[in-house]
């Protein structure tokens, strides 16, 4: 999933990779163990996560109310300068299935 951070200042975001919990919404064939990578516009890896609770941002993501409901799902938090970004979601061990990439802007709205 591609996204753009606009403005003159950086933004704090949470990026989530959701798979297993989709079954609860009637989605067949959800990705059972998604792993997430965040890349900048040049393709450089900024951050990655597999199993959100194992990541360094787990406590902050949980405190913000954005913790995924399944332990195998992925999430990371980053502060990004304006630019283009890509979130890559794939299955561990090349597994396939249906998944969703979500990007949340945590920055306060401008005054």
C-alpha cells in the first residue's frame, strides 16, 4: 500500500498489517501470519514488524488503542518526514491469503 505524507512537518503514523482477524468479518482465506515492512520513496527499509506485540512500539500502539486483535498481526509506529512511502505486507514463509494494510495518522490536526 502506498501513501504520501504531505505538509511542512513530519507526521507520526501507525501502520498495521491485518490478516487473521479478517475471518471474524466473514473473509475467507485470510493471511494467517502477516509480516510488515515500511519503505521510503527510494525503497529503503525504514522499519519492519512480525507479530505486533514483539515490536519496540507495542506499548505505544496499545496505549493509542490501535493494537491488532490477533497476536500474529503486524504493526509499527514511525515518525515520517513529508514524502512517498510504501507498506509491504506479505505472509511469513511466503504464505498467501487476504490481508489489509492500514495507515493511521497520529499527528494532531493543524490549528
